[in-house]
């Protein structure tokens, strides 16, 4: 399963919509002395505030080799919690063989 498939599956499970997803090139990094490739991803998600929080929590828990680095949530004035927006930044690591 690809990272984008995982994000869309988690979004569907939490009743939110991914409205944009951007990823960078994979870069080489050392993670605690282990050579890895890192994929940085930014996604914009829309939905009810509690569902956004559930999505972010599940994403962080389900990505065994990834981490949610930052979350920015916007709650539009007068719209209630139904149309909240979140921008998340995620890094997913994979082992880089020799």
C-alpha cells in the first residue's frame, strides 16, 4: 500500500476529505544512525473538527515508519465545526540499503 492510499483510507474511515496532497522527492537521511530515505508530504484536509482530530491521531498511530511533524487547524468563523480545515506535514521513512 502506498502512502497516498493509506492517507485516503484513513480519511475515509474518519469521514474527512483530502483536498490537496503534495510530496517532495525522497531524500537520504540518517535516522538514529540508520540510513533512510525520507518522503515529506503536505496534505490539506476538510471536515468536522472532531473527525479531523481523529484522522490525525489515527494517521500518527498507523504510520509505523512515519510521523506527523506539524498540524495547522483552521475553524472558519460562523461555520461551526463542520467545515474545519487542517494542513498536516508528514515524514515517512524507509530503510536505505547499501
